[in-house]
C-alpha cells in the first residue's frame, strides 16, 4: 500500500492542515519502462501552494483538484524496475513527492523543466543536499545571481526571504563573490542568524517601513534585488534601486498563501531609472547544474557556506511541514524525511 498527501478541499485564505489529507491506495504493477521508488526525502517548497488555488498563472502547472495527490521534488531508492536505465538500489531524484512510493515512467513530468528522473551519486555527501544546496534551491540561487542579475563585486544586493531555502544560498553566494549584501527576514531570530552567523547586514521587515530599513543599510541605494517575496518588497526595491538597476523575479511568496496583493504602484520607475526586471525558473538553466554543484560543494566542504535544514519526520508530518514553511516558521530548506530514509 502507498500513502499520498492529497488536496482535501480548496484552501480559503491561509493553508491549514485540514485542507490536506493522507490517502492510502494499492501500489499497481509496473508497466514496461517504469520504476518503483521508495521515497526517502521530500522537498517542501512554497510553489506547490499556487496549484492549490482555483486557477494558476498562464504558463504554470494546472491547478490540482480536490482528491488529487500533491507533487514535488523528491529523492528515493529504486525497489523494482522495468526500465533498463535504472537498477534496483539506485538513488533517484524525481517529481513525485508527497507520497511514500512513486511509480516513475518514461514520460515522467518535470516542474518547469526541472526534476526529470535522474540517478544521484551522493558520494560522501548527505543525499538530501541534492534537494537543497546542490539541487533546485542551489540552482535557483546561482541562476538568479549570475545569469539574471549578472552580479559583480561592485554591486549592493538586497535578497528578500534571506533565511529561506533559496535566499539563504543567494545571500551567501553573493557575499562570497564579493558583493555587498543586505538580507531581510520575518523574525528577530532569523535576522540574528543572518547577522551573527553569516555576517550579512539584515533587517526584520516587520520592524519599520521597508524603505526606511533599506535606506538605513544602503543609503546610496541598491544595484540589484533578488526577489523571493513580491508585493510590498518589490515596491520598495523599485524605489531603492539605482539607475540601471536589475531585478531577478524568483518568487512571490507573499502572494501564494491566499493573500491578494496589488501590483507595485510605482512601475514607471522602471522607465525613469532604466531598470531591468526578469522572471526565471531554474528548469530553463539545467545546463548550469554541474558548474553550480562544483562551486557550491566546494564552499560547503571548506565551511565557507552555511546550510540550514528544517526537517519533519514521516509522511504524516508532510502537511504540517508545508503549513509551517508557508507561515515562515522554518529556516533554510524545509524537508520531510520518511521513516525509510
């Protein structure tokens, strides 16, 4: 038997545990080309919240319907195979998370081009790092900084949600490349972590108006903004950016969890300052996966990059993990470790 986390009802406002339910179903026999994977680690990412709404943005994945199983990035061990490309015992990354077992076929879906079934050789590294700093989170941070923003050591960069899975890596990678980095987060504990443990100038966005906090830490303005939040953070960035400034639109977590926000009222600043803003998804840059892994793995090995995880245990805790992450209660990468891990 297999247990899946499914959408029980369409969320109204913020996601709650009652909106999700565990469903048990038999595991069917494999068809040619398929593999059966016992999941060991589930990636808990904010973007799944978008699919729980009645509609999704153009170009994005379709909304889930009540009764549908959630999907997300995952790692697992092949326990049965009818695919010559995978052997029993292989560690495989794929996109059929939020369940204990996954049947992955030759036409397996990706998430925005990322997550095609892939054998992973972790060597001496923790395998779950391939869902975090050496996986989608690391690639997203790397692409946003160096491909979208074209960051240089002369830049002053603001990273929102700088204690989250992507922001934590983006802020540190930028600092390691010599940029001046400002991070924002949503609690005193997270700000203390950014300041004291990572040496990054940081502020709690609850304390003062964003414009005042940014002006205090970057009186000359910012050159680049790595946006994980959207909403009022994007508005503040437009005002704080210097002429010819750049914005990387990575996410808009402020708008995911049932909160309607208006677009920035100051978009003409894009014209008056000659700003550049570009949205991106890591799946369009999979050719940069190996360069990213080499750089990030080196920083992790010599201790120059700090990685944090918030780990929940058991498929029973997957819904709690998702709710906690969306509520800002977790730091770094949020994961669910299954009992078989």
